[in-house]
């Protein structure tokens, strides 16, 4: 395969990934808009509590999503794309207490 062919293939893959990302974001926003207010507050509170717990005690992104939050491997890409790895890598409260 020539460089131009590879570049075209990579462009197509990139466009496909972006379409999937936009569809997931749209689906997530729709679900949040349809969710009962009290349920949404409780889900966000649970999420924040788990993230703060993770920041205080440490651990990898995988530990956060699998062990602390109880997700299965299929959630990895969605949670990674949502910024979960950034939170896991940069949100550290252990030295601030």
C-alpha cells in the first residue's frame, strides 16, 4: 500500500471514529435530558464520590472504572473518550489533605 492509500484509509477511520463519538455524545445527552431530575442528581453525586475516593486513595484508570465503579471491559472506550483517563491521571487529592 502506498503512503497516499494509507493516508486516505487513516482519514476514513478518523472520520468514522468522530461520527461514533458524536453519536455517543448525542445519546448520552439525550439520556441525561430524559432522566428524572432526582435520579440524575444521585447518579452524578455517586460519580463524584467515586472520583474523589479515587483521588484520595489513588489507582489506575482501570481500577477506577472496574473496581471502584463496577463497570465491565466494554465501558473502557466510552469512559476513556469521556475524559476518564485524564481524571485518573491528573486528579490527585492525596497530598492536599
